[in-house]
């Protein structure tokens, strides 16, 4: 299951991120993002507690990629907090459709 997940997860991340930026299916996208970030934070935390020396390959696929640290967990938890905020409190103020609507001149009949 590692190889199919390694292929699918980045595409899910891109599609959900694009949907959130465009204001498309925000509650569903926020739920997916929140779930993925929670899983990532737990997985990295468990790996660090177990003392595993792994490189996640998040930003590099080279053999010399830097190993994971607790900063990765902190980053994921901060992003998780943002995802939770979007999930429960988002009003769509910064969504692309709303920004376009605000910039377009009003046409009156």
C-alpha cells in the first residue's frame, strides 16, 4: 500500500488545496485536510518517539534529505489548527469567488 499511497496522497493534497483556494467544497476540503494533517502529525510523532531516523521526503527525494524533527510535528499541528479553524469557522471571506465578486463592478438594470 505504500507505493499507491505515495502516488495518490500528493494529488489529493493538490486537489483539496486548489478546492479550498477556489472556494469549492470548503467544508469537505477542510475535513480532508484536517484528517490528513492529524494523521501526519501522529505518524511523525510516533516515529520520533520510537527513535526512527527517517527522512519523510516531503520536499526532497534525494538520499541525503534531512531527517524528521519535532519541528515537523509543530508545523503539522499549526496547520492542523488552521484546518480546524476553516472547518468550523470559515465564512468564505477570502475565497476566490468572493474576491472576484468584490472586484467586479456591479451592473444595474
